[in-house]
C-alpha cells in the first residue's frame, strides 16, 4: 500500500499505517511546510521524499494507493480562530482537490483519500466546511463516509475526538468506517486515581477526563506549550496537581518518547514540540483505519436519510447529493486501556506552579465547575503549598 501524506506534521497517519501493515505500507511522498516538522520527518522517514509546499505540488507519485491529508484545523477548531473553511490555513485543503483533479486528468487510479480534522467543522457556520468537502469529492466522482472517533478507543488515555473522512471512486468507504462498532467504553475500564483537566480554563469548562487527559493542544504560534494538568488525589500534598512532560504527550498520542526531539535544535522551554504533538494524528487511530482499508469488512450499522440543514451528524455517508446519517458510536473498537498513571511519569512530572494554580482557582471559584469531591480543596491546598517563600525563586515549569 503506497501512501502520500499531505500536511504530514510529524507522521502520525504514516506511522499508523506502518504499525498496522508493516512493510506492506510504503510512504512514497510527504508534504509539510513547517521547518520543525520537516526535521522530525527527515529523521523518522529519512528515505521518503519531502515536498515543502502543498500549494506547489503538481503531481502525485504513480501507483499511489492512499492520499492522507490532516489539513490545518486552525480556522475550524473551537480553540482556533473559527474563521471557517475559507480561513487562511484551513482553506489550504483546496490544494488537495487540485492534486486529485490533476491525477484524474492523467488517467491515473487513486483508490483512497483520507482526511482528518476536528469535529467542530461539522457545526461551524452550519457545517459549511463539510458542504465544501463533500461538494469537491462528489464533483470528482467520489463516494464518501465519515465518522467521529475518540482516541480512547485505541487504549490511549487521551480524550481526543476527531473526524475521519474516507472517500473512494473504486471502493466502498462504508466498509472501512462502519464495519466495527463497540459502543462506549465502560466506566469499569477507568481508574479513579487520576483526572485530567485544562488548568488554563475555569469559567467555561475544565475539559474534565477521568483516567485520561483532555485533548492535547498545539499551544501558541510562538511555541508556548499548553499541556493539561492532572489531579492525583492520592499523591503527597504538593504533588497532587502535576503537568505532563513532552515525552508523556508523545506517548499519549501513541508515539515513542522522544519522537519529536529532532525538532528541538537548541533545547529550550518554549520549543515547537508541544505544538507538533498537539496537532498530530493519534497513531493508533491511523492504525485501525489502515487495517480496515487493507481488509474492508461489511457495514454493520443502521443508516437513515439526512437532509440537514444545520450541524452534520457525527457519522454519515453519501454520494450524488444524498446523505445518510449512521448510528455509530465514537468507539469502533475497545482496545486494551492503558491507565493514565501507567503512561505518565508522575514522579518526574512538574507540579502546577503557584501562579498557574492561583489563576485557575480564581476562575474556578466564579462558576459551578470542578465539583468532584475533594478537587477544589486540593486546588486550594496546592496553591498554599506552592506559594513562593519570600526571597526564593520559583523553578516550576508550569504556568
């Protein structure tokens, strides 16, 4: 299976195909413009040609089986600018369709297209992004299907919801996305010794996650990391609020620790690695998708006609102007779960700083969030325990 990765980032999709199919998966071309990501790709996929700009890509390698495009979510994400599909970054997906049109004119066969992005694109501007994507696909003669999945189905303790859109002119994408259904992960799978949350929030939402962290974010454009925090109720006082390190974040995305190290030419606090990891595709999600593309199953889920006009459903398929809503959960499978404290290096994790804790508590006290028994009390205690001693200098990395 020969793969082309556009907007390749740090190679999450390609790593997933390689994990699932081994030597049967061969990456033929990667396209990525950001220099830190290029350094990671050169180190991890050194024998693969690297194109620097999708806007100038004029051809795809002969014999390509899969084109994967996790195009920028900057204008579609709730955490981004929400400028929509016509925004300066997310609109770059148009060049994917231009490459497909060129391939079609040259009478070349391209069996599969895979697109990944944030679920907010299903509702933003009444689903304008999905209308655009579907319109482009159908104009090219593609049948398409999509499904929102939660990365926790792969066993990683990160609650990360993403849209997987699969399209083909020669195959049935329903046999990829809707051949598996496991239902929600039972609460009995989850431990009660750690809870992830966004400490940079408070009034609007905590991103609360039991035995998991909320979605890892890319951080700011100038490289300031934005890790979540983890509450460990059973830890020693002063160690109950911690933040993951970059190696933990890589593991939470399914990468080996140190995967993004080549991006850091000069080790420093606010490097690009958090942004790279936060923007990546979870490796296990791509591995499941690769396995189903290689061995399609039978559609086992019910579907009904859907006509909009508001937010798109969380799973659907369509062709020739018609759409069917699919009754699918966000868990196609339930792979063995790794508990959060089995992934995090909790003993080495930085504690949440006094400044970060105080700011979070100030926002938290203005709302009704964070009412889990013992949580607010531990936040208050942590603020006091981390208060700087007069004349001393804080060395905490968080906040």
